[in-house]
């Protein structure tokens, strides 16, 4: 039973640590050794974990000494770099799915119109192209935001929960600004 509790604790800590994979492995090995030593000293597994604190508090405490202003700037660059390909993937994938769905729907409507012998013309001049493009851009931004959050967290040594609101707010403001500028005549 203690092993399951320890595994859950270490897994939660692993998800929260804002470090590269190799560094996380080293930290988890040290924490696991510390927990083993504490249990050998006749402390219960839950007592040893309580002394370390919650995984979120421990991850924040371990990351705090490496946080600096320079890392914030590096994190911004790493976030932009990490988000480019996920944005392209999300945009292209969503565009493909939207166009396929749109053409399948239009085809079914045309078949239904012919089968029912009704006069119906599908109007494609109602701003559909802007709506489809905006939806594809939004899907791409969703993928980019996920990748950016992870890159900013690891590079800046900040917890994902601390970084996510900033990435969302700045990304939304930049996307809105770009879309407003593109819509100007």
C-alpha cells in the first residue's frame, strides 16, 4: 500500500515539476530516496509525504531558486518557438476537417433538395470564409497554447498553473490584435 501512495505522490510531482525530463528524473530519484529513508526511520509513508508537503508546493519550492528575470525572457522565446509547428498543425488539420464537413453537408443538402424537388440555392456569400478561417485559426491557437505553456513553464522554471493564465491572456490579446489588423480595409 505505501508503494501505491508513493507512486501517486511521485507521479503528481513529476507532472508538476517545471524542469527538463532528465532533471525531473534526478529530482524524483532524490525524493524517492528521501521517502525511503524516512520510512526506514519508522515514519509512516503518509507522514513522510506530509513532511515534504503537497506535490504542488514541493515543485514550486524546488523551482523557485532557479527563477530569474533572464529566464522569463528565455521562456518567452522558447514559448514562441515551441508553438509554431503545433499552430500550423492545428490550423491545417482544422481547415481540412472544416472543409470536408462543409462540402459533405453542402452535398447532402443538394441531394435532399433534388430528392424533394424544392427550389433552394446554397448561398456561400454570407461570410462563411471568414468564419471557417477564424475557426481554423482558433483550433491552431489552442494547440499552440498547449505547447507554449509547457515550454514557458520548463524554460522559466514556473509551474504550469502559474504560466497558463499569462499565456492565455497574452496569446488572446495578440491573436485579437492580428485579426483586427487583418480585417482592416
